[in-house]
C-alpha cells in the first residue's frame, strides 16, 4: 500500500513539473514582432518631447515643453559592459559642421545608463523601434534641467 502511494505521489510530482515548464515565458514568440532587440546599431529619432525640470516638485513640468522635429542620428556600439553613443544633431555648429556628441553609456540598472551627467533609460526596445527617457543633467549637483521622451526607429 505504501509503495502504491509513493508511486502516485511521484507521478503527480512529475505531472506538475511538466505543467509548470510548459507554461514558461522563455518560449520565443515569432509571430508578433514584439521581441526584444539589441540597442546596437544606427537609430533615427522619430519624435522628441522635452520638458523643463521643476526642481521644487522634482519632476518634469508638463506645462513647459517643446518638441524637436528634426531627425537626429543615434549610433550605439558595444563598449565593455555598456555602450558608446554617437549622437549627431542636424543643426550646424558655429564652424558650419554638423554637431556631434559622443557619450559612454555605463550600466546603472536594467536598461538604465549613466551617460556623462545624463541618465538614459530604455523604456522599450523592439526590432525596429525604441523609446527612451533622457534626464539632462541628472547627475549634476543641481539636478536635471530637462527631461525628454525620445522615440527612435532603425
């Protein structure tokens, strides 16, 4: 009788284990296009909305915003644990050449990076689109001056 009970418990345990493993989220979903993609590559801004930072509330001032409509180029290359960002602005500098900024993105958390005095958080990364939050001056003693939502496409 004890042997039969032991076999029953063992069989039940195996069935439960198989059930849990078949419901795992590690299965690939190839049909939806929502799979995570790498940050690496050349991305172009599709929209940018920037807000002045309200230091008293320690939050973006949503009533004081502006939009950047020019297409800017963001080139991410792997750099150790983080990335190197080459950020190319469409406007010309005082020397008549396109303005370019290079930042090292140091990992600060999951999809969260320190870039000089800035903080960049990737809110979503999909095959051909990405959305990031950018705190301008986040790591300065005086805190951020602006907060932006930047949408990118490959």
